[in-house]
């Protein structure tokens, strides 16, 4: 018979797996949108490797957040400012590994945490609270989908997914502006960053709608932002 601890770890592992699939789907849809813009063909080619590594980074970062949030749930704690600050500092280790892997010629990255610290902390808090809420109402006999429906209304689930991705989009935009390119590439960087952000926001709507409809059924229709 599985122990309560083992069952909790199984749920955490499923959450991480679902999140990984979710982020890769989101990235794929975003890249498809960008590839349809002819003016972005060259910058997209240059930054394809970076964007692939960025998804890997976010998957690892989200796993860290989910595991730490589950530890808070297990000990009956709460997702407060001290917890968020602690997790934020731990995410910097993931960033450092990401920058090490990103060895692109002509690219210089200077991570200015002051530019997006509040955005990342909001996302950490939002994701952590969602994890704790889900774990608190997830009966061992329920599937992930049933647990989501028990925990969130369709509207609340859609809002949570949208908020988490929107904060991710904002942080990505800030990080892109930390990338320094030599002439003449630097002139197109801002245009590419703006186009990427717009594509990510459009993908957010599509992915949030798709996730909600998959779990709650196509009859649910939530007003988009």
C-alpha cells in the first residue's frame, strides 16, 4: 500500500509532467506564429536555439516551484512573502545554468533582476498558490482532470492559466531586452522582442482556452482579455 507521502509525490510528479507538456505546447504555438512573419525569419533563426533552451529553463524552474510549493503544503505552511523571496533566490541558480548553456556567438546577456523581480515573484506566488489549492482538494482516487474541476471553476482555471502565462510573457520580454547584439543586428532586436511578446500573448489565449475546454468541455466560454 502506498504511503500518503508517496501518493503526494506521485501527484507532484504528474503536475510537473503536465506543466512540461503545457510549456512545450505553448512554445510550439508561439514559434508557429512567429514563423509566419517574413520580416522575422532571420532574427528567429538566430534566436531559435535561445528560445529552445529558454523553454527547458522554464520547465526546470516550474519544477522547482511545484516541488517547493508541495513542501509548503505538506508542512501546513502558507505562500507568503518570505516563501516567495526564498524561491526567487533559488530560481537564480536555474538562470545561471541557462546562461552557461547559451553560448551563441555575438550575443551578450546581462540579467538585470531589478527589471523583472516583481513580475517573477508574482508568477511564483500565483503558481505556488494554484499548486497548494489543487493538492489540498485532490483526492487520491481522482484523476488530475477531476481534481482541477473540484478545485477551480472553469472561469477561475482559465484566469489562473492566463495570469501565469502573462507574467511569463512579461518576464521574457524583459529578459530579451537584456540581450546585447552588435550592429547591425541590434536594430531589429526591439522589433523582434515586441513581435515575440505579441505572439506569446496571442498564444496565451489559445492555450488557456484549449486547456479549459479539454477539462470542462467545449460548452464553457470564458470572456478573453
